[in-house]
DNA sequence: CCAATATATCAACGTTTCTTGAAATATAGA
DNA sequence: TCTATATTTCAAGAAACGTTGATATATTGG
C-alpha cells in the first residue's frame, strides 16, 4: 500500500454513509450483502448508495458479484490489513514501544477473552 | 473510539498534506516538530499548514505545546491505536480468521526480524 | 518599546464532493 | 415478449473543503 492508495482508502471511509457501509460489509463477512439490503441498513436512496459503492470499489475496499437480479457487495479484507500496516509503518522507526499499544489493541480483538500475549 | 471520532480521524487523514503531516509527526516521535519545520517538510504555506494542523488537532490526532517562539506539534499515538481498533472491531464478530492477517501485518511491524508469534 | 521571528486568523474564491430525481440497463418470471 | 424487480447512470444544484494573501497575535532580543 502506497500513499496514493492509503489516501484513497482514507477518503473513502471519511464519509458517514460509506463508513457504515464498510462496517456492515466487514461484519457480514465474505458472503457479503446485496445492494438493496445495504440501502435499507444505511438508510440512503439506492442511487446515492450506488454512488458510494462506486467510491468504495474504486478505493479497493469492496468488491461485487452479480447473483440473479442482485449485486452482492463484500469487504476486501486485505485492503483493510494493508491500510493498518500503512498507518503504523513509520511508527516503528526506532521506537517499537510507541506502536506496541496498537498491536495490543488489535491482538485483543482476535484473542479469546483472558488470553493475552506475553511482553 | 466511536463512529464520530473515527469519522473525524478518517476525514483528517483523507488529505494529501495532512496525511504527510501525520506521518512526519509519527516518525518524529514524542518530541514532535515545530510548525515551521513541518511547513518545509510538507511544502505548504504557513497559513495553509496552520489550517491543516487545526483540522488534525480537532480530530485528536495531534497535540501542541509552545516552546519559545515556536509551536511544537506531536502525534497522539493512542488516537492511532484507537482508530485501528475501531477499524477491526466488527471484523472479528465470529470470524477471527478474517482479521488474523491484519494482526500479523501489524505485529510484524513491531517485532524484530525472524521472531514471530505462535498461532 | 521596537523590530524581527513564528504562527494563527480571516474572508474570498475555486474546486471537489454529496444529494436528488429522472431515466437507463439488466435480470427473471409469467 | 411484457412487466416487475434490482441496480446504475446522469445532470443539476447545494454544501463542504482547500488555497491564497493580507492581517493579527505572541514571543524574543536589542
């Protein structure tokens, strides 16, 4: 992930409706959600949703596939991982202790309760 | 970190000059950089820099202190950690395997080469 | 106090982004 | 093929954002 891509990703998520769309798709998992379902969930018109979905697609954060009459959208998880890696890349230049809390926060998210890594 | 804060943070970083400012401050470490130094590094006018610094400050991503005639800006690292945690929060609802790559990417950034955590 | 340095504020302008509603495209079933 | 469903495209207007240059504020040294 370079600066251009990171900028596009940040811009894509710097909008209320789009941030909600991404979060809905992230929690929906790899199966994704139909555009119509998203429109209801985020409460925007279908044409407005379409506008935002295109923005997110251009930023590489989501992908789509057709299924019958519906278009199913889903999150591109590696794009999120890449954005996180980009955010923290410079953070470690000689100072791992600065980003250690970030690692801890993220690790906690994927670790069963009560189980924590040793320092 | 709630949606409002995350939105403010994404919006703050969704701008070329501001993203560069944040990265300069992140790499500069807790000591920070004077506004004038940043203006040279990012190549914007001082008044424009001031505008962007205010945006970043409002988003809680940076902080400032006066030192003589200079104002020294520095990154607020917990805000970055919080943003990362927010980004991935929903990612783990029943599917830890989805965000495991993100954890790996971030962990690698803070881990001495050759040393990796066990699964 | 005065001048120089460092930064912030303000108003005006141009640009980008978001929203809306109408019309177009694609698919499926009768 | 006709109609209904699902989604996208387009143009126009409104709103938010970024840049500029002039001016204001704060600090330091003479």
